[in-house]
């Protein structure tokens, strides 16, 4: 087991801020060194949001899993990131895996999976912890010492939720058998501890070999199970990443352990780099953070050679409408806009529109298609490019990254209905791009690593005159880290 010196690691993080490398993002949470992944322990307590996330401070490999921690009141100003939870005993010696957070009696508590391997056998234990004044997490009692019968050692990522005044948690799992099968289990809190209610039944059938990072959300009279299935075959218009992040919406019956009348599985994000999202609730908002990365694809991220990897998404607010989750950037992010440099787009576009973006930009655009059947929005980085193209005839959006030289490339396609107006909200950071289409009906997140250190240009072209193009481009400020 590695030795983790919190004081030394925290000092090294502070020395690495603010970022100077041209691929480090300005308004996405990142670390100056090491590999980050799943957001964890998202909690609101005493006027502050607490964001934890997986972090290997010792290198760019998926091992030495610790938790980092930041606090923010507004998703713009953050405390300095710090090491908060790290492998230290027989239960979590092989990693502090993902989990959730909650506020209790004025304290921030966490509930996470301990990972220990002995003679090739994995023992996953679920443990509580409490955030201390110095930013570290005190490890408290183990509440579930191992995976239950019929479930392999792949049993992780507990997520607490409330129903009918009682506490429950949903947890990702793999059912044992000749062919391992992804599933989730639900536990109920009682006087004598936590009772395993068994598997949650769905109509999905054989749906991958492992389900990770489940969240159980409540929208009015509807429930949504968010989870990350591994082992699905790619299809023409969905499931095109190695692993997926999505949801089913319906009605949770804890009596029959059924997700009743649920929708088909739908993805939360159609980009190349989105996984392991977590949602927390505050003042009626469901706020999501995701990991901008993909497991088992580390070679697609050239920052590894610079000693750091991956980002978190910006916070998004989720709403459920007619069985579909819409996601919009949290309203607090408007505070990043620098109004005096904003550019208005107002064009009866005959041919093409081109606008130079900033080091960090937000683009809000409505394109009234008119006679055009195909429209392309291209992010141009000198001789490199990433293209969003929409075909109104087939109702297909395509994101094409093959015009980039560094990092992951490829194409993603998904169905998206547009009547007359294609609406787009685009956030372009130094390496991270997040796009929201049709007022949040669909989203796409991905990373690009331009070869040249130049500000991108946004070009809009179409196969026939567009009726109108209206919108605004803002320069965005950076996140602020305050000691």
C-alpha cells in the first residue's frame, strides 16, 4: 500500500494553480497532476456545495484511487482542491472507490466502496465516513462487509435516496453466473442496519455485464434510474462509446422491487467523453456532474505525457419531461460571462457565417433552417477541425472529430428532432467542449487537443440559404481557486 502524505500532496496542488498549460481547461474542474475520474460525494451543507472526485495523485494510471475535495458556493469560486480520502487500511488498501455524500447533523458524511484484493479475490465493503475540519475524511463503520450471495466482487458505488421517510441505497452490481450480468441492488435502512431487498427488476433483460454508478432520482411522480452499463453493442445512433451513461424513467415500486412502466434506456450525453455521472438535489434542483473521460481508453488522452488526465463536466440541472431527461448548464455559470466583449450574431445568412472565439467561450445560437436541409457548425483550429453537422431530412446530428490530430477521434451520430429552428448552446474551453441542443433535450461532451495554441473559429455553413442565424458569443472567465 502506497504512502499518502496529505500535506505534501496539497502543497503540490496549490503550487500547480493557476494552470499554465494550453490544454488545461479554465472552467472545468481538473487537477494539476494525476488522473481524475468519477465525481463522488456531491453534497450541499451549511451554504456550500461539496464536490469530491476520484483521483490518483501518484500517476496517470487507474490505481491508488483516492478522493479529492473542493467546496464552492456558486460553481465559479472554489476552495483549493485537496486530498480528502485515501487507501489506509485492510478494507480499502486497493482503492477508495466511488460513493455518495449527504449532510447529517451539520456534518458532511460520505458513503463509499472500499476495495481490497487478497490472493486475487476482491472484497468490496461499503463504509461511512465524516469530513473533518482539515479536509480529510474520518473513516467510520463498515455497514456492508462484502458482496451478497449471487453477486460477484464487482459490487460498488452506493447512492443514498429517500422514500416514504426511509433511507435506501441503490448499488451497482454484477450477478454471478455462466454469463455475468449487470444489475443494481437496493438496500433499506432498518433498526438492525441495512437490509438487502434484492435486485431491482427492469424490462431491459440481458443488458451488459456490469452496471456502475447508479443514481435513483425522483421527479414529481416519476422516478429515474441513472446507471452506466458496460458491455453493450454499439448501434447506428446510440451506444457508440465503449461504455454508456444513461437512464430509464418510470415508477419505482419498492414493494415489488420493480421499475414499473419504464422507458427504454436513453443516454444522458452523446459525446465521446462522458461517464460515471452523479446527481445531487438541492432546493428542488437535480444537479449533475460527470466525468469527461472513458475507462479503458487512456491512450486517447495526450495530456498523460504531461502528467495529468481528464476533467469533470460543468454542473448541469436535470428536468424530466415526457420520460426524457433534459439537461441545462447551471444558471450560476452565467457569472462567467464577460459582457463587455460579447458579440451579437444577427444574420440573414446567404452563404456562411464565421466568428472567432475566445480562450473560453459560450455560444448561444438559433438557426432557422428555411430551405436548408444540411447545416454544419465547425470548430476550426488552424488546419484542424471538429464538425457538428445536422441533416434535417434524416433528423440526425453527427459529431466528427476525425479532423483533429491529437487524442481520440471518430464520429458520433444520434437522432434529434428539429422542426424549423436548430438551437445550440456551446461551451468551448481550451480542451473541453460541451454542447446542448434544443434547449437541453440532448447534450454532447468531449475533449479536443488542438496542435496549435490558437483561438478557434466557429463557422456555420449550409446547403441552401438559411432563413436567419441569431445569437450571442461570450468570452468566459476562468474558475477562481481561493486558498
